[in-house]
C-alpha cells in the first residue's frame, strides 16, 4: 500500500486520487494552482472538506520545512517487515521529485528551479487583480469570526481579514492556525523587519499574491524602501550582507527545503543566536502555510 501510494495512484479510489493530485501540485508548484483544480475536488468533496484538504496540505508543507532543515530525528523508525513486491520494486515515484538513476536505491535530493521572477510592473498587475478577485472557497461571516477570535483572546480587528475568515470556516483546526500564525508574526524574539523579509521572500517564491500584499505592507511599516525590497529578488545585489544571507536562507527553505545544509545554518548563526535562527526557520514554515491557504482559495487582498 505504501509503494502504491508512492508510485501507483490508480489503485486508490477516485476521490483519493483527486486529493493526491491536488496535494502534489499545491506542494511543489503552488503558483500553478487554478480554479479548475478545486473544481476537480468538487466532484468528490464539499466546500468544507476542500477547505480542510487545503489547510491539511499547507500544514504538512509547513511541518516538512521545519523537521527537514532542522534535522529533527524521527521519534519512531518505521520498520519495513518485508521487501517491496516485484510489481513496485523498480517503479518510479510519482511523489519524490528525483531523476531516475539506474541501479541506485537512494536518490539524492536536487534543486528544483522555479520560474524566473516577473517584472515589477507585472507584480503590480497581479496585486491589483488580487484586490478584485472573488474567493474560490467560502468565508465565515464577520460575526462568527469575531466570536472565534474572542474565545482565543485574539484582536477582534483580525475579523476583517480574509485569511482569518477563511480559517474560521473550520472552527477547531482553523482557530488553532489563526492563533499560531498571529503569534508567530507578532511575538517572539526575532525582529519584525526580519520577519517581514522572510514573509516577502516566501510569498515572492510561491507567487502568493495575497501573502505578498501583506508582506509588502509589513516591510513598508518597517521603513524598508522599494529599492531594498526589489533587491531581495536578487540577493547578490542586496547591500546588506545580513539581509542577503537571510533572503537566501528563506529562499532555500521555501523552494528547496531538502537542500538546506549545515553551512546555511552556520551563516545564519553568524548573524544571530540559535533561538533566533530557529525562529527564522519557523517563520518561513508559517509563510509556506499562509501562502498555500490564501492563494489556493484566491482570497481577495484587503
């Protein structure tokens, strides 16, 4: 069953296959998710279930970017009690993005190039479109959202933000996620400027326009100039060495988390203490979650 999950989705029910396809796309190329992808899910799932699938996939993307780069050890090592059947032993994975290499059981991770960045004129166009688009998934009423925020002792003003209203449609998992994201961005020991840079880099990499709008507002509030912001798209041109290192670190965890090395961590440790480095990783993982839920649902940028 594990081998089939990796290499032969045809052995699963159509509903599961649709969810797997969506998971792969939202994980590896979130910028390609379109309304038609959600329509395929609607053949098998209702709106609430689709929202939950979206949140679950985004959550796993967040977790993977924490446990992988941080080299978190497995609590329990899964034991394979018998060899893979001949049917699947040499079948190429549908999931792991690796090239086939003859007679090699383990294939090393490799960089997955993402599309070149759009021009800034195109960025402004996409942000403008994001302010006019209609969400693909339902949002909770503001009154319902306010009640949920009150129960979590969160600022009531958040009820006007669409990412909060989207998560509020899933009361238990949604409220926990609202709390986690809000606390990550508003509390902790990492400075707000660094958090805003990470949010920008992750949103730019994922082409998450709603998230990018929020990140730009954060950078503006931190007094970061447009020239500085645009330099983050090409770290080699960034005047500040510390900004350049932070941008490269956030880029790697966002786009190629399996490629993060000990040297990448040492570069960060030269800038800040271990607690802040860990927080920088965590903020990047939260961005991976935020980008996916907001862009798959095509939320309207406030």
